């Protein structure tokens, strides 16, 4: 890889796990973008141990939409080009609180959908200007068919999934490759304290599948793969049954 790997959400377990695998391959330069960038010692160490030559940290608040373009301009100015962008930030939120407090519901949707729309549009424009590059977007099976148990988060992921799918079609033929990842329940910091759902995976398992799909230039990958046929059936369930489905 000639350009840098930019991880938007540099504290994300999945984002770092993907980056470690890229560092073991032919990627050398990484930019970890996150809030409190000075606290990314653990993430930087993991990448260096995986083989990264350069690891830079930059301050990034996804919800501050006006900061997106200056961040991308800085990365290009310092590193020349961006080979791969991993968009790994997100907010699970509290469903019960979101049902009581409109502000919390909006916060979830802003981070998981609006902020993604903004940064993805800017990144896609950047990669088009370069004439190529890869873009990794993390959706979720929660957005394939939205459940009552987490409908605020699920609705944001449904919007993101649709947006990224359309963007992938718009990028076809431009030299820019978009990979849409649809994981199921991921056991990690974001879901700590929650009971794992069937067919759960770990950040490492998601990263393995993601990097494999990225190298094969696939457009969509489900993690684990068995969820694809399962959700093809679940989408047909009567609504009276579906509304009782757990998280």
C-alpha cells in the first residue's frame, strides 16, 4: 500500500484489529483518528507490534461535522495519499433512555447515521480525486430488519446500510472500492454487560472476515456468514412475532 490507512474511530476494537492485519501485510503508515487522541497508547502499541512503521494520532470528533474536511486535508497534506479508510466509530446508546429522552435518541442517530453520511461523502470525494482507494463501512444486522428491542440504533444502521449500498453503486467504475460489513452481535467493550446473542463474534473474527473480503474486493460481507441466510428467513417473519424478538 502506497498511501496511509486512516482509521476514523481509532479507539474501536474492530478498527484496530483490522489495522493490525493490514500492518502484517503491506501497510506501513496508519492514522488513528479519535477523541482524546493522546490516550491511544494501547492502540498505537498494537499497530507497531503488528509491523506498522508510522502511527500518527489525530483528534477527531465525528459529531463535529465541520471538522471532517480539515481532518482529511491534513492527512493528505502530511501523507500524500490515503489508500484505505476504515470508518469504525459508533454509539450503541441506551434504548430505554432513548424512548424517554428525544435528545438521547437524536444523539444516537446523529453519530450512527448523520455523522457517517457526512464523513463518507467527504472520503468518497477524496478517493475519487485520487483515482482510487478502499473504504470500509461497518453496518450491522440490526439494520437489516429493525427490532423493537433496539429500534433507535437499528434504524440508524438501516439508514447507514442503505446509504453505503447506494454509495457503492455510485462509486462503481471510479476506482474506489467500498466494502460494507454486516456483523451480528460483537462481544466487546461496546456490548459489555449484555448477554451475547446467537452467532456472536469477537472483534478479531470480524477483522479476519473484513480484511479477507477487502483483499478480494468484495462489496458486502456478513459476520458470521451464516447470518445472511438466517436473516433472509427472519425478514419474512410476521410482524406479531418479530416485535417480540430480543436484541
